[in-house]
C-alpha cells in the first residue's frame, strides 16, 4: 500500500526513486492514519436508520439477546435474567393489584400500566448492575489490551 504513494521527487528523477526504510515507515503511517480518520468520519455520519438498528441490536434487552457484541460485559444470560426479572415483577404486581377479582377491563388495563411504571426503574437498576460488573472473559480481554498498550508505549519511548 505504501508503495503506491508517489515520492515527491519521482517526477524529476524519472519515476523511480529509492526509498529509505524511514520514508517507507512514514508512508505506511500516513496511509494508516488516513484510513483511521476516514473510518471515523464514515461512522460519525451514518444514517439514523443504521444507528437505530445498531442500538437496538446492542443495547435493547430483547434485541441484545440475539445480536450481542462479542466482548461485552452485558452477556446473554445477564440480559435474559433482567428480562425475566421485569416479566416476573410485572406478573407479580398485576396479581397483587387484580388478585381478588371483580375488576372491569378498564381497571385491569390501569393496573397493568401502573405495574409497568413501577417495574421500569427496577429493571433499569438490574440492568445497570449487570452492565457494571465485568465477566471474567471481558476482564481478561481488557487486561490484555492494557498490557499491549503499555508495551507499545514502552517501545515508542525507547525509539
């Protein structure tokens, strides 16, 4: 890839220029930085549809069960646990509110809405607790990344 970059003196010297290893490294660095910045700009200006689908696949409780990112502390079993806590909490609250019977359809719908409103913050708390705790695989992955960053910084300082 770096060989395709034209040398600034190539046109004056007949097209063939002998490059030093330092020039080749600079050319590679330039190409890599350009590719990184291009990727960042492209991801920054994605369409709202793509961003919404990505958020539904990764952050939503039900969508995240099927489309979970590879290294994420919020694993499928944790997502299912939160989903079932919310589900069982709603069932329990509805049973408490309507358990004795004798209520019309309007009262049952109102009780369902109240149960959902009550369970919403509880679901958020459970979800936040599970997101905050790293799994062993994610902890090891983060640790390897930190070690690699330290090794790279030592190499850069030494150069």
